[in-house]
C-alpha cells in the first residue's frame, strides 16, 4: 500500500508513524528498565486494590481461578501486542497499532477508550493507596483521619484527600526525565515482589480451610465475572507497550518485557489471592485495601506492619507507572493532531509536561470523588475493548501485508488472536449493565470529539508543513 492510498484510507503505515518535525521522546530505556516498569505495574497495583472487590462481589475463594483465567486471556493478548509493538515501536500502545492496521477512526476510539482505562486505573490505585495508608496510620500510630476526608460523596464522605495528594506527588516526579522515573521504578520493584512473597510466607500459616468453603459460592459465572474484574491487575504490559518510543531496542526488548510480566504476575496473583481468602472470610475483603484488612484481622504483629508499609510503597510505584502510560498515550494522539497538538509540547527534559499536569488533575478529581467499585469496572471495559481491537489488528495486517517485516511473530495465527478476542468478549459480557451504559456514553462523546475536532485536524487530513520546535512546555 502506498502512502497516498494510506492517506485516503486514513491509515498511518507502520513505518511512517509520526509527522515530520513532530515532538519525539528520547530512547533511554533498556530491557531491564522496560521489564522493571512492566513488573512494577502489573505486579503490585492490581493485587493491592481489587482482590477484595473481586472476591467479595464475584468469585469468593475461587478468585484464584479468576486470576488464572484473566492471566491466560492476558497472555494471549500480550502475544498479539508483542507483534505489533515490535513493528510499530513508538508511543501510543494499542492506539498506534490500530492506526497502522484498521485506520484512523477505529484508532481514535481505541485511544479514547485506553484513556478511560489509564485515567480511571490511576484513580483506582490512588483510592487503594489512600485506604491502605489510612488503615496503617490508624493501626500503627493511632491516627484517625475523619471519614469525610477519606471517602467521596457516594460513600458518605466529602473528598478522598489522601488519594488526591498521592496523585499530586506522582505528577511532580513524572515531569522530570524518564530515566529518573525508571531509576525509582527499579528500586521499588524489588520492594513490591518482596511484599508479595512476605504475604504468602507469613499469611499462609494463618489460612484456614474453613474460609475456602464453599470454594466457588457464585459458580462458574462468578469465576468468569471475577476474571473480568481481576483483569485490572494485568494492565502493566500495556505500560511497556506505551513506552516503546523510549526504548533503546524496542523490536526485541518490548516483546520480552510484555510477555515476561504477564507470566510472573499470574503466578504471584494466584498465590496471594489464595492466602488472603484463606486468612479471613472473603466477604470482609470488600474494600480498596484487602491486604491491610487481612493482616489487621489476624493481628500477626510487627511483620504485618512491615507488609502494610511496603504495600503503600508498592502502590505508589504502581500509580507512578500508570500515570506515565496515560501521558504517553495522549501524547501520541495529540502529536497526530486528533487532540490539541499544543498539549504534546515537550519540555527541556524531553517530557510532555502539559499533558502530565492535565491528566494528573483529572485523575486526582476522579480519585477524590468516586468509589472503588465503579472505578475498577470502568477500567476493565475500556481495556478489554482496546485489547480486542489489537487482536483484530494482527489478523488484518497478516492478511493485508504478509510480506512486512515482523521482528516478533505471534505464534499459531489465527488461533491465538481469535482465542484472545473470544476471551476479551467473554470477560466483557460479565460486567454490570450500568458499566456498559457509562462506557456507551464515553464512546459517544469520543465519536463526537473525533468528528467535530480530530478528523478535520488530523495529520492525515491534508499534507502539512513541518511542525515547530519540540520544546514548548
């Protein structure tokens, strides 16, 4: 396909992913950095936040099987992601891949839905951080923060102030160089994995078979529904894909990091969820801080306090990477002029400062006002919709351009993409009707934004002269 025909189709070819003169990001991340960022997000943020909600409302102790199912679906999606990430090694993740396979309009909606995923995911982790921190302050130091300042209006409070403050702290870090973020991440990944190992080692002796009986109180449907919620815990590989433009060797290192994080997470999540539901009745975990709840109930002593404190550190790191990913996604959309181009301006440290501040404010508002259950379901429906399109993109590009170079090839095509697509659709059908309504409203707003703004200003709408200088923040 020629560049001219691609422009008529509004499709950006994989090897022409950016406009001449547009802002770019520096390639400073190696394989260890990317893997640490993926593990740092996928192993930690989700397990510390959604285990209790998924167990209490969906699967019961069978949340273990829910994590295995979610991990299997995510592994299939990760294989599809890896092929496209190696072919299109720039920022934007599934948005960029869809632009190169299905065209501009589907790409905009994928990016729009991924924005929903990332922004709401950041809010969810901030809420979990708040719950864990408030619990730790109470149990360790006897400091009780008024309920009005730790919960939104839907939960009888006024505002979740700790959630807002942690988002502000993360934004302050992210306006610096990406290597600074990577150094902090690598330092905290060890803490995160150490915490989960401690949870298993210390909590296992306190598990009771009675708490696992009945094992699947909500049946097979509950296990599938739990997997739909648990899918939130596997979103870290998308952070790796979003950082492809900052990778030194993206064609090799990005697929390695994407697949590795999914495999590591599945094992750890299954073990941790088994221990937590064995320590206390699963219904008591229905909050944003399930690990703090479980260890507080059995009163283990100082080691329990260490785990709670380390959990706070791990959640901080998870939030850092989720906000990082949402900024890189919107950067790609703004650079393509589907959203305001000026927001893509990078500062002296080659980071998109304006977008970081804008999305930080939005995430803080959501975290401060909304409850955890609404937040988590919105994250998952946005992610599942985008992942399904990525699977379709692999099939389309294999048929349309079979000769194109593929540094990484998804195995067993079309079986793997079709299974991944089926898994995404299956999990999405278990989400609440109201979640689908909210998602539908979001999609309609996105269509209006694309037709009223993005389509007219897109870099593929008409040839444009080179853009201005990169430094403008």
